[in-house]
């Protein structure tokens, strides 16, 4: 549903929180029930709003679908709005995204012109959102695209939390430029939430800095159990492969699933695989899978990155081309998209996430839940998920293709180690990254904001 000024409301069907019970030990069920009672009491006459910049594509949108559904299932009044933006706006926010991650991105500047573009886009929608939100409501603003709404919503009398899903452990000139751009936009928020404490700039008030890692919904289409027949049908359906021959029916697969974003380094994975092909077993294929390049509204660089990967694939020796495949998963049917990614992860032998920067990385959490060992860069929130040598392998230098090849070879040559690491990965997600922990942390934060704890 699109409201008058271009703001879209995403309708989410409530889901009973009780369905998590079968996955949780009794003490966690009891603790969750206690917090649900507290949440119903303190939010009885309030609405909780989530506001972000896309309803589909990427981890934030996927996570919101699950969390909003579970919260609504408890009887809490919770709603989700998506702000609109034109290409100029999303070019500015992509520049912020890249620079928060410590890289230049494009040659543009976060200058007065960029700020004018940013402010004008949100100004066209701010009044519409302010009119919907009532004094005393709680608003979660997600990522830089919505930070400019903090001041008008606080003036409205709402309790405003800015939730940043991105960041870099060590700050440099690029991160300082981005945080300088965002500072006066974010400071009106009552509290800030990051996935890691290290991501927060030094001007965030420590008293209202909260660390809340993301979580995974085991019952979503992306993660629900699939029968072997459905996995095969989804993986091998026509139209997925954009470069390379049909996906292999036999043999083993190394998979990376990501947005077409330079910080995910899909091209680096492809290049590294080709360079070290002789070091890997002959039956192993590489699959790089991402959404259709036009399928994520707030990511204007996706088409260019996919084109670069396709060009690189064409430049590879014939042997490497035969064993590598680029896949673009359609976004017109979100349920089918999610089930296809689910199937790809279950079909793979080892999953890779060779990111150059990563806020958290649900593309790590998801295969871990599916009992797959993950080889990933030792950066950002990935480090909080994988215990090196236990539930996966961490790469000290994500740009070192020899290190990646060595890690893959060590797993692919030892099926028992693969299986043990995959089992440990599943337990790691169950113990730390399911929705009960996530929801409890939000309830505790709201209680502190509203003075009820």
C-alpha cells in the first residue's frame, strides 16, 4: 500500500510467537513469555513503527518481515513503512554506505549538494510520516536512508531509536566523512542501536548506545526445511544461470550468496577460485548467486557489479569457466526468491562469504542454520557468529585468494570435518541468533526509554 507522498506501508501477516517454542529450551521460552507480558503492558496504547528504504532485497528487509510478524503475533500494534527515493537520493545513500564501511565507493562527495538531495527527499515524506505517528509511539529508523526523520519525529513526541545495520571496526578518513554527514541527523534520536559496539562513532552517547545483533527466522521461506526433491527442482529450474553452463547435477559446490555489491567481493571470489583451480578437487564447482540486479531499489550499483563479474567470467580460462557459474535469482516473487536461495544453500557443500566489510552478514547465519560450514572474512559481525575452527573458518585477509583456497581445500578434503563444523554452526545459531533474543533486547530497550524498568 502506497500512501499519498510515496511512503509505502508493508503489510505483514502476524505470526504466533509460540512456533519458536519447539526450538528453544524451557528457560528461554519462560524468559520470552515474561518479556511479552511486559511489552504488552508498556506498549498497550502505543504503536511501534519500523521505517526503512526497501521492502525487499537485503538482510534488513528480510529481518523486518520476521520480527514485525512475530511482534504482531503477540498483539502489539506494530507497523512498517518504507520511504521512497529517486536515483539521486540512493546514489547519496550508497555513497554513505560505502564510506561508513571505510571505502570511497564512487568519486562523489558528501558535500552540501549531497545533503540538499538527501534532505529534499525526506522532506517530501516527513510530514506524511509525522501525521501517522502519535506522541508516545516508538519509532525504529533503520540505516542512513531514514536518519533525517529523527528530528521531526522527536518533535512530534515519539520515542526515536536509530538502528544502524552497517559499520566498520576501525575508523578512517572515509568513515569520519560519513559519520560527519550523519551526525546532526542521528543525534536527535533518543537511542542508537548497532550490531557491534565498535561500529559506533565516538559522538554517540554511551548511555544510549545498545548492541543488538540481527537474528534469523527458522520458519521463513529463506530458512524453512525443504525436501530434497524441492531443493533439486529449485536449484535446477530454468533461467537462473546468467553465465556458465547448467548447474552441476553431480559433484560438490562452493557457494557465495550476496547482493551485487563490491564490498561483498563476488569478483574476488571468482578470480580466486580460477587462480587456484588446481588446488581444489576436480568435482568442485563455484556458484555465485545474487538477486536480479534491478531487484533492490536502494542499491544503484548492483547492475554495474554484476556486469563486472560477467566480464571477468568471460576472461577466465575455459577450465575455470566450465566450473564456475553466475546466478541471478528473480525478485518478482519474493517467496520463490527466498526458497531458491534456501535451496542453493542446502545444495552446497561449503558456503563462502568473502566480504571486504560486513555489518553482520545474515548470508553467514543462514547456511550455518542449515548445517553448512562457512568460510568467511574475519571482519565485522561475521566474527561474532563463527568460532574459528569450530563452527566455520575465518580468513585473516579477505583479499588473499591463496588463504581462501587453502581453507576450502581443507574442508573439501575432509568430509567428517565438514559435517562436524556444520553441526556446530547450527547449534551456534540456535543458541545466539534466533528471534527470541532479538525481541527481548528490544523490549528491554523500550522499557528503559519509557521508564518502565
